[in-house]
C-alpha cells in the first residue's frame, strides 16, 4: 500500500493523492506583478502530467506596501484577475488543483520595492533583515485585514480551489506571532492568543467574504528555532484556535529560521513540528522541508508525521520528479 498515492477525500479540498507542490518564489512575474508568459510556462512545465495533487502558487502581495521583491506576483488589484484566471486554468488543465498564497512582507520590507517605510507589529529589529519598522496602528491593522480579505476574494474569482494565508518565514503575520518582533501592549500582543489576534480577524473576515465552502489554508512558521522566539508549544495553541476559526488545512514550515533549519538536512526536518500539531488538530497537516526521496515521503506519512507532503526544491530542480516518484509506487 502506498501512502503517497492515497487520495484525500475528507474536508472541503479533496485531492487525488498526498503530493503537494509548495509555494516557491520564482520572480517570473511582470514588473507590475501581473502574470507573465514566463510564469505560465513555468507552472505548465512543473504540473504537466497531473502527478501533483495540489499546487500552492507562490506568495503574492496583497498590497504595494506588502511587496517582498522584484518579479513577485500580485493579487493587490482587480486588474490582475485575467492573468490569474489563466494561471488557475492552466494548472487545472494539467490535472492539479490550485491554491494561491497571500502575503505581506511587514518589517522585512525594502522601500526600494514598496515605496514606503517598512511596518511591523512593533518597532524592533527584524531578526532576518535587521530593519526596524514603524509600529502599525490599530487602524492600519484593520486595513491590512481588509486587504487580505479583498485579495482572497480575487483568488476565488480567478478560479482557484482555495487560498493560503502566509504566516511563516519572518513575514508580517509571522512577525505578529513571534515574541521576537511582537512587543505590543494592546490586544494584538502579549500571550499567544493576543499575538494571533490579527490572524483570527483575517480568517473570520476572509471566511465571510469567500463563503463557507471555499477552502482556507494557513502556512504557519511553527518555530523560530531562536532563543526567545516562537516554539512548538505556542504553535499547538495557535493551531487549535485556527482550526476553531475555520482553517481547513495547516501548512507547517519555519518561522524566522525561514524554510530551512541551520545544520539540519534530514528528510522532512520540520516533521517534529508537523507531528506535534497533527496530534492536537483534526484538520489535515502539510509537511515540507528537505524531502527529496519518495521513500522518505512514504515513511513520514506512514509514521503520521503529516497528512500531506510538500516537495519543493526537488521538483524545482527536476520537473519529472513527481512523475518518477508516482510511477515508482504503482
């Protein structure tokens, strides 16, 4: 019996197998953030053959203030809908389902890309970029919640099968979650429940906008792997609240450590995090991180470290990885 070939049939997002292509920034969009031919060709190449059950399209900025880098995909305005529809149509034609990831850079921002000074939960240095942001006001937080909501609605209108909220890798929502960067004294700071206040507001607002049946995923940087940073214990509390709030799938990765753990190149190095979270929630959990061998994917699923396996860099390096992996299991 193959665990990777087994379909996911429960929940709002049914999948033909357990293989996910996680979001990976390509910097292939047009200068204004619109979908380019280069980007379409990339996703066409990676999804041809239909072996990947779900593609999570790379992090896309919800507002100009939240842009990360040149060539980043945008979902900040209605004018991008036509290109985004082409992208979802292409992935569907190739036999995969498609979810789009929404992001705001927060204190990791660069004025050269955004045109404005970086903002964050608190005026403390970002552990990755070193930049000190301006602290967001309550009104500005409310506006960011609205921007996530408008962006999610565009994702639905563009024909995607779901939307993913990005709270990992040291970006804005991760900055709220991490004690390293959230020193607020209001309702958005303090303990874990305070630090995920913005997340819960976004989830509630997005759910109201997209309706009860549209899948909402959340990528959680479940540990910073830094002294004084977020821990797996924080994430277990947060994961339960996210499930209660209506998240359909949790996608587990790193916090301020990024998508790697220094000195750890094991297969599925975030599996202690995904396993701990899987034990406290009943919704599916995605594990990514260093998985390059199909045998490792099978083992991680068998050991209940996760419900779904994201294979990123291996697919990025070898377009035929998914086809070869799936054929080896049949």
